[in-house]
C-alpha cells in the first residue's frame, strides 16, 4: 500500500494505491490490500471520493465481500459507492489492485464528503470546498437503451444519462474535467464511439468556443463493470471563484487528439490553493501527426508513451516525481515486461501504479498509461 498526500487549506488530499503481487491465485492479495486500505483510512479519517478495484469480473462478488468485511472491521461504511472493473491481472490472479482518492479534514469533527443520490438510482460523491464544488459520478451506463441495443446506441444513452445526472446535481457537462470510459469490445467499434461522443459534445456546446477547446481529459480503454457495452465514470468541478480549470490540448510531443477524431484533451489542469492537479488522459505511443509510433515494438512504445507523459508534465513545470497515481494498461504480458525494463533503464522515480490487461483503442497499440500528478 502506497499513499501520496497534498496539504490543502481545509483538508489533505490522499491517494492510495496498492497492486497485488504477481502469482497470487486466491483472494489473499485482495484481503491483505483491503485490510491495509481500510486500516489506513480509519486511522487518518480519509473520506473516499473515488475508489476503483481491478480484477476478474468472475470474482467481483467474492472481492466485494472481502471489501465489505474489511470496511466493517475498521468501522467504515461498506455502502459507499465504488467501481469494480475488469481490469484483469496480467497473470491468472483474481485481483490486480486498488486505487482510492479521498480527503482527510483538518478539523477532526468535520465531514467534507457526502454521498448524493441522483437519477436512475445513481449515487455520486460530492466535495464542497473553499475552491468550489466537486462531483464524482461512477458507473454510468447506457443500458436504458436495452442490453441488446447496438453499442453506439448504448453510448448515446450513456452520455444522455450523464447529462441528466449532472443536471440533477446542479452541474452541466461543461463542468466535467475528467472521464474514464470503459468499452467491453473497444476494437470493434471505437470509431463509432468517437462519432457518438463528438455528436453529443456538439449538442451540449462542449468545445464550441474555438478559443477554448474545453473537452475534458479522458481515458477510453477496454474494460467492463457489468453487462453494458460501455460505462463511464466522470469527475465534474464547478470552480466558483477559488479555483481554475484549464484543458491541456496538446504537449510539446503530441498534437490535438481531435485532429484525428477523438474529442478529448491531453490533460486537465485543476488549480486551487496554489497547486495544480493534472489529470493526464490515457496516453499511448501516438506521434504528433496522430499515427501509431513504433508498431510491433513494445519497448519502444513503452518509452514513447512515458516520454509523452513526461513532456506534458515538463511543459507544466513538473515531472514523473509529481505523479501520485497511475494505471498502466497492457495488451499482453510481453508488453508489461518491456515497460518494466524501460522504467528501469530510464531510472524513473517510483510511480504508484496498478497494471492490468486491456486492449487499447488501436490494435497496434500495446500500452496506455493514465495518471494524476500534483505540481
């Protein structure tokens, strides 16, 4: 279990990351990780905002039971919303790891985070702080279109539902700073998904101002949280007068993603209290022209991906040491071995990372990394 923290005016941001050791073929890793996480949250009075567990979907019920037991034993509510993703481990283990972002109030009697019931039975987590209002809404799907509906139709329903949920909470889609979108069969219909997303953004006025291309940061990756063709988690911020939000459209190493049909920003910079939280979108080995770089070479793709993230952070005055949490998606175990070797060769500082198997948005891409950095 690794924790990275940042002191704010009224609270401490806490980022917990735990990756299961390779080779565990039972629930021991999940039990140890959840016990350690629950103990740490209880000791430090951490109120979770985002909680994501990665593992095999066939073991979701078992791992959810492990989580409930650990939370109850440490006096925490097991009923807070969390996301279980198939994020399959690279080996045959049932559990890959856990990521939590929460806050610990400086006032021991204060509670800063609350659950908010929204439409369709959804439950979000909300933080009201000196800089504004923040809302995290997990596991939004498009099953209202029907389980047998084509994936693109489910995607339309998913985005419409997200808009409605935000409106019910007093937000709009223009407040969204980060999305995580999981497509069960991403390689079969990613182009269709991009068309649906672009159409939705056009209707909602997202990115309508050419002087401020305000698409949120995003990850689009293979994954499942249930039976839906696609599911989305989103983070929205109404900055009020105490914070600012800046979409990072490109970096010194990569151009605009929307130049090749994907409507998202490379990252979003959320700044308040004199510090920036950089939400780095899912990043892969794509050159400035939007082409896949180093086809068939996992090590070169791993290095290109890392250099793209490094360039983005350096453009903002930071680097790899500023990363507080990351997810690495690899197409197969060979790509993970190549990534590990590149990290060693480049002598990068330790990055708190959970690694899972997943297809990336192109069949010739072998690795994708998303991250959160504080500068």
